């Protein structure tokens, strides 16, 4: 870019080539101001172009891995496992394994705990889902792109996994409490007999680890170039939505 001094020198040469002064002092001042203004405009334009080039995404010629998944028939399974293996959900999977192993090993004969658990599941599940529906409406209306208020069917269709979970948690808690009170070999809520305690504790720890390992393998097949940060973001988004992506 030519400097202001060179532009002034070139201009004086063009207008005063015969050795006489062809412009007055005021004309020189106006010319200097005009050149300064044009130079500043060029500098600002170049700076803005540089900022745009700096912030513009670089074209690498390849799509992002999650935009071009492999083995599309495995994609629903991969998305479900990814959204179901965040740390809070892995803890819940461990509790579910604990509950199922206790029920399968102890084999409680009375059916009353299961009947009572169904009633508690219905009452508490409806209350929990009512509160979740209100939170769903508030969070949805807070989005700038939302034009209409979400309905109950929107909540059911988008949060079905969360609805099932909010019914199953009170059922498992109530049923487990009834089993502990009706069966022997428990101290508080923990089994103490070795043939019950060892498989229950082992299964509660190993099942989430196995599930997370399977999720990593399947997501690695479907999204072979996905970064760890993006997978963690998908896990967190699935946990916040309460449903598979």
C-alpha cells in the first residue's frame, strides 16, 4: 500500500511538472485530507477483511464426522447408547442392575410389594411428570425459535425416555423396600449373605462399565472420526433432554 507521503509526492509531480507551484496551500491541505481519508478507508477495509478471514471456518474439504455417519442401521443404537452413558445415567444403570439382581436371586414370594409398588409408581410418577412437563414448557418457550407453546403430546413425543424413567424410579424404590422388609439376609438395605451380596455388588459395578465400553465401540463404528469433546457434548445433551438423541 503506498504511503501518504508518496501519494502527495506523486500528486505534486503531476500537477507541477513545469517547476511552478500549481496549487495553493489550501488546495494542498484539502488534497492531504482527501488522501488521508482514502488511506484510512483502505486500512479499515483491509482490517475488516482480515477479521472476516480469521473468524471464517476453514474449508478442509471433508464433512464433520457426525454429519456423515457410517453404518446408518446402527445409528439409532449408537445415539441411544451415547445419550444413555453420561455419568449420572451410568449411576442409574448401576442401581437398576442392583435391583434386578436382588429380585432375581432372592425371588420374593409375596406379591404384595409389587402391587403396592405399582400404586406408588402411578401416583408419584404422575406428580414427577407433571413437574417435568412444566419445566419442559418453560425451557422450550425460552428458546428464541419457539413460536407456539408446547403441548402435552410434544412432551410425550420428545421426552418419552424421561417419562418412563420417572415412573420406574419410584416403582423400583418401593418394590425394593418391600423385598427387604419381607426377606431375610439384609442389614438395612444391603444384602449380607455371600451368594446374594457378591453377584449384586459385582453386577452393579460391572454393568455400567460394560455398557460404556459397548457404547464406545458402537459409536466408534458409526462415527469413526468423532472427537472425544463432541461425544461428551452429545452425552450431556442427551442427559439434559432426558431422551436418546
